[in-house]
């Protein structure tokens, strides 16, 4: 009858010292799990004579103190194995060896793995994506601290732990819609999936998905409403700046974050072919290049502000301030919808669709990687369908 192989195997053996002044041996330990062996590790126990170690019975002879040390190391390895097994963690020979050396903990804290995950993804994500992920992680950490769970390990982040997250976000953030809450859950899942990949845990214990919700999408301005905006006159300096910034974005398709970062000295050039002025800029979110010829309205905005793009507030507060003023402008012009900076980009896309510009060219104008995003930006009206059918 075949003997069943042990899952965990611990073997001690002697390694001759490389010292030239004295001959002695260092006791090494090899750990195997399920037949896979980790590289050997020194126990630090020095044995003077080779015959003082019984390799068959795995014992140090003639020195009870050193034998106790050896036995303590063997017991420690078995204990670490049992801890991993009890916690349902991934068990490998190399991991037991790292735990024995103090280079790893049995189940790392969620916060520690989260920071490792962000650092791992740092080179893959655009700057704005990295910033938003860090903000969500900060919110998750604040939530855990508020719940007294700052020491929570990856295997304990379960659905029940995050049941109150939505309420906490709504109480502690200025605005938290369903989609925002869902992104926090998505980040938690991504971190735990990373923990699985790193073999910190066997499986993701959260397994939680949240619907993003059906938030109302921004709609482009109709031609008549956009014309009202072009004809808008006001003595209020702030309203004028907000209206002009909207017009520039509606001509170029720039997102507001890209508008704020726009450098007219470096990202505008005159074509040698026809002498027209072009905008050339990488999008902050996707790093995809946007290439757009500037319409007359956009050039007029640049001329008005001495070739600089104006905005209100600080870089952090600008979007909120612009949206507040856009609501005022919409009421003054009897535009029956709440305006925001998002509407400008969608207005640009809608105008290009109406002008018969191909999907691939629109992707280049908007700085997209594929035409899939067009579905979100298209406002299918009777007029647009008539143009497509050439009726």
C-alpha cells in the first residue's frame, strides 16, 4: 500500500561554512508544501561536527539547547501553516518561509494591500484616474476608522461590513449618488482581487456588485438655445466668463478639466496647409490626443481674453462655480434645462454628428479610443434622423 504524501514537509540539513579559519556547519531548513519546495533558509544554528546531527531522525545530538532551538523552528513552521489553514489563506512553501523570516504577515490589513494596489497601478492609470482612486480609498479608510475597523484584514472585508457605507458617504460627502457609491464598492473589489493575485487570500470575500443607477445624462443644447448663448449680452463679468468658456468647449469638445489645463502657447498651432488655427492636446483622463480645427466662435473667445482661456475660482472650485452660473444663464435666456459644463462637450459632439462628420473623425475630435462612447453623447432627434436619411 502506497504511503500518503504529507502536505507539509520540514527537513533540516547541514551546510559547510565557507570560513577559511574554522570548519563548522550551519543548520539549514527546507520547507515543502504539496511537493513544492521553497529555497532553503538558515536557522542560524552552528554545529561544530557533522556527526552531531542525525539527518535520518532529524535531531541535534550532544547539545540539548540547540536541539530545543531546532524543535522550536519546526514547531513555528507547523504553527504558521495551521494559522494560514485556519484563516483560509493561500498556503505555499515560500509564503511559510517568508512568514518565518518576518517578511510577511499571515493576512495583511486591507489598508496595507490597498496602498500596494494603488502603487502597482500608478504607472497604468492617468493622473486624474489615480487621483479619483486615491480619494475613494481615503473615503473607505475613513469609513473603516469610523466603524472601528482600521485593523481589518482582507479576509474580513465582507458585504456585511460595507452595508452602511452608502449612508456614511451621503452623510460625510457633499454629494453622493448611486454611481459614486458603486465606484467605492468597485474599488474595494479590485483591491481584494489584487490580494487574491498576490496570494494573500484564497478568494475575494466581498463578491458584491452594485448597480450604477440611472442618473440623468446631460443633453446637448439645441441649435436655437446655443444661438441664444452666442447672442447673450451681460455687464456681469463672471457670467460673461462662464458663457464664453462654455462656448469654447462647445466648439472644441474639451472636457472642463482639459479646458482648465489648456495652454494656448503650446497647444494651438496654425496649419501650413490652409492657415487655419488648430487645437492639439492630450486628454487628461485618457491621454488620447484631441485634434480640432477652431471655429470662429472659439477664436473670438481667445481674441477677447488676449489668447488666454478664462475661468472662475480656483482649480478645485471652478467646476462647481461655473455650473452655478450656468444655471443662472439658462434662466436668463429661457433655456428649459439646467446647464452644466458637461453639456458643452456633448453639444460639440452633437453638432459634429449633425454636420455629417464620420464616427472615426468624431473620435479623434473628442479624444476617444473607440466609437462606443458615441451612444452616450448622441441625442437622437427627428432632425438628426432626417439629416442621416437626407430627407
